[in-house]
C-alpha cells in the first residue's frame, strides 16, 4: 500500500513520539527507576504504538477507498487489521 506523504506524516509523528517515550523508558531502567513508573511509561509506549498502527490502517483504508480503481482485498485487510489486536 503506497501512502501519500500527507497521509504518512501523522503516523510518522506518532511513531517518533513513541520512539522518544521508549528512549525515556530505557533511560529510566538504566538509571534504576522505580518499577511502577517504568511499567506505566512502558504501557504508554505500547498504547502509542497501537494508535499509530490503527491510524495507519485507517489512513490506508481511506486512500484505498477513494483511489480510482482501488480494489480492496478484504481478506488481506482483515489479516492486517487483526495483527494489531
């Protein structure tokens, strides 16, 4: 699935924020941070990645549905979507 730069930009922004959060979690672990705080931040990273994945699917669907002659392979789409669950 080829996405336009405009469609990819918000997904990339989410992923870069998640990357920053993950770097913070790694730093917390290296510095001996409190377990509960580390786990809370790690959960936030996981949710950020999930949201980026769902956004990617949503944007991809919108582009596929609005493109000329864009046949959607529903089985493939379902498989990709369920991989995020």
